[in-house]
C-alpha cells in the first residue's frame, strides 16, 4: 500500500506506541488489585511444604508461572488474555505469602515492606520516565540482561542446596540491578515500537516490578531487619 504524499509515518508510529504505553500503564495499575488480594490470601496460607521440599516446590511454582505466561501469550490478542493476565497476577500475589509471613517476624517488618514498595515505585517512575522522555533505544541491553537473568536463575537454584547467606545477598543485590535495567529495557521497547501488544508489555513490566520488589525486600530484611 502506497503512503500518501506528505504523510509522516513516524507520527503514526509514535501515536501507536503512545497508545500501547497508555494501555500498558492502565493494565499494570489494574494488575495491582489481584496482586494485593493474592498477597492477602498468601499470608493466610501454610507454606510448610516448601521447607520440606524446597527444590520440588520451587520447580512446581516455576512450572505454574510459565504455564500461565504461555497462556497469556497465546491469548494476548483477546480479552481472555487480559483476564488470564489478571489471574496470573493473583497467583503471583499468593506467591508473596512466604516472604510477607517472614517479614511479619521482624519488629520493623511492616515498615520494611512499605520501604521496599515505595523504593520499587520510585525506581519504576524514574526509569520509565527516562525511557519515555529520552526516546533513546535501550534494546541493545537485551542480550546482556538475558545472560544476567540466566546466571541469576542458576545461582538461585544452586543456593537452594548451598544455603550460603552471602550468596543469597549477592543474588538479591544483582537482581535489584538487573530487574531495574529490565524496566528501562521493556518500557523502551514499547516507546520504540518494538512491543506493540499491551498485554505482553504489561506482563514483562509487571515481572520486572515484582522481582525488583521481592529482591529489594530481601535485601532490607537481611541488612536492616530487627527481630527484637
């Protein structure tokens, strides 16, 4: 199809990217509702089975997560994909149960949860603003971030057996950096038109924020937790 004379395709592309970004932010905000509900359910549950079989429970959780994400991807172009995404965020909220229960064992646990949530929101706001306003293409970060993510997964699985506090702290610190960079990368992909489906964009950015929050909270509990 021929482009009309005088028609600026960059304006059309920019308008489309802005629409995807706007829809992504709306769905991202909506996804926090089932996450909070899921977290409430998770704090009421018993996760004793995780202590009895940490590897198996971790693998089952990963299998459930990837199964739901595959479903979201398959239905991304329909309203069913939106509802499945919200269901996924509910399950992820339930998965917050163990760390929130652990936080409750600290005298300042509630405060640290609040600080982690506020810090996560601040990091997201700053990096999303940079990716949106600067218009710079951060897609070249993709390969390095993927390598870093694989290394984090391998180290996390290894530490299930090693139980090394220093390694756990290192993993959490690196995770904070890597998932912060993922926020920059994933928002930039939407701004640059690399991701045109707002359901998938929401899924990616949600996972970035979720993992940033969890690892930031783990760091705060390890470094500033008060059991008295």
